[in-house]
C-alpha cells in the first residue's frame, strides 16, 4: 500500500465541461492543485489527487476536449488521474436514479483507492454525488460539498424525488462517523440545519472560494475590454447594466428585463444568458423576444466565454452587475466582479435574500434590494446615480472583502488539515492560522485573513 493519501474529487461539471458555478468551483480546485500541491503536501503530508466524472462524451452538457485534457494533465502530473464513471446516457441525467448510479460508481472508485493508499478523502460535489454519504468503506472518509438544494432553487414547489434524495443523503451524513458535510457558507449551513436536520457536529469548514491569483480574475485593460464590448455591438459611452446567468427560472433574468422597462431610455442591457442542457434553452428566445417587445436597448449573448463577463464587469460604462436570482446560495459572479471591477466598472446589485447578505453589505461593498415589486428598478436607479467617489469606495471594499475571505488555497489547506494532520486533542493548526476544532462549525471557529499559500509565486 502507498504511504500517500488520496483525494478523490467527484463532480459533474468543470472536468470535461465548464457551464455553471459548480464547474467554476472545479476549475478553482484544479488551479489550486496545479499551483499549490507541493505546499499543501508540506502542510498535511503527501497526497495524490484524482477526479471522478460521469463518462465524458456527446451526452455531456457543454462537452469540451480541452477541459478534459486540462483536468487530466493537472492530476496526472501529480500522480493521479481522471476516473470515468459509466452511466446510461439515454436516461435523464438530472434524476435521482442517475445520481444513485454515479454515487455508487464513485464509492467503488474510492474503495479501490483505499486498497492502494493509507487514507482516502472522497468529496462529492453537489446533488449528483450526495449519495456518497450512503456508502461506507474502511479507510475512506466522505465529504458532501452541496452548493444548493431543491428547496432553494425550486421554491416554492421542489421536486419530490430530488428532495427525498437530498434528505436521505443529509440523514446519512449526520449518522455515519466517516461522513461529513462541507460548511461552504453561513446561509447554506443554516438552511441544511433548519430544513434537512443536519447535525452540526457533521460539519467541516470549506468556504466557497476563488483561485485569487488566476490570470482570468485580473481586470482586463481598457483596450481589452473595449475590443470585446465593441465586438458585441454594445454602445460605447452609454450606461450599461450587465448580467450573467443560465437560462434557468431561478436565475431571474426575466425579472431584470421587466425591471429595466422604465429605464429603457437610460441604459443598455448586456446580458449573457447561457442555455442549459434541457428544454429550458427556449428561455433564451423568450428573453430576446421580450426585450424587443418592451423596446429595450439590449444585447443578449447566448454563449459563455469568460472574457465577456470579465470585460463587462470592468468596462467603465457598466453601472451595475445585476444578479436578480430568485434563489442563490453564494453567487460566483459577485466574487468575480469584485476582482474584475476593482478599479472601475460594475457595482454588484442583488436581492437581499439567501446568501447575498453574506456576500454584500448594502452600501459598503455593493447594493442590495428587497425582492418586492418595483425594488429592482429602484436599485438600478440607485446604481445609476452613484457618484464617482461612492463607486470607488464600493469597488475598494468589494475587492478587499473577497481577497480577505475567499482564498481557495487557504480553504483547501484548512480542510485537508482537519482530516489528515495528526491530532491529539481534536485541535488542528496551520501555519498562519489560529487553532480550530475539527468538529466545530465555522460560525463558532476563529478566522484568519493571512494567506501564506498565496504569498509566493
């Protein structure tokens, strides 16, 4: 048996595709490994990373060979690799029967790794791999990293099958001594306790974060941004309201279109609306039709290219990055905009619900509005009337908050230390970090903004 440990990251997005926030989290994880694996190993002991993914191919939403090659290169360079999980591609993917099959396959993969490594940590990312908590294997610990639930994204009437799947997984994680749930943020953890009966003793702190030094998170130059803005046909010298989201009812892009009607003569809407992998793709056409019907000045882009939101966020004419979600745990675009627009450009405007107050303090690092009739329009007017000094203060505060709180490398170091560093008293330490109890919920643990893993190129 190898004396190294194994880290198995199980995800349906971000390995052979990159089409949503979960994909971005996977890309963050891979970038963190690529840059910091040696430092992480120095903190917690040698470990080998693996990825488990539904067998890639034509059935994969947004399948991209370049994404798959990148994932393989990162893990194989570190001694691991990509493990593909076969499943019936003719059956609905977003269904508990498919998820159970994938979770079973991932659990078997973790078991095989346990035959070769002294310890295995298997991370099941979001709902499709929540079933990992139903499996046990000596030498394997399981962490469920949920980023949302049906009660959030499908309110007020969540799908009963998905709800039952989530409830079964959380119950298993609360009962089994080797199964845990990631505390990614205050709102979601409180939600899991209140609505799913999660035992707080099952939590492990792993806040949602970013690879802060990624080139893709640096602000573009004015020339770069202008080239993209002009290529998209967005008018220069006119106030812009930007938005980025999937063509999914919960993202609320339709609400933004309606809210802009009284401002049709004052702003241009630049919306990136990415079709999903099911019949909701028809929403893209409805957004375009409704914008034209209302007489909006609008550019609606039906594809995702990371350079587009990066340019829109940093463009000096962009007054707001609107995030009008009906339900959201922690929106990546809020964090990303804080980095892209650290000098000029968009101020984030979001509803005062769910995880948004965790990300934004109204009037300090962004703007919040109550989800009541007319409030989104009022929030947009507020963004339009901010002075240049007010905007500069908001930009600075937003950037500082993300840099201080959302360092993915530090978060992963803390997580792995909680599982793998020797503990004699139940307390773990990392260089530059105060001691925290491995079973203590993050809301009760000390925090630190020191980031030794990001200190050296």
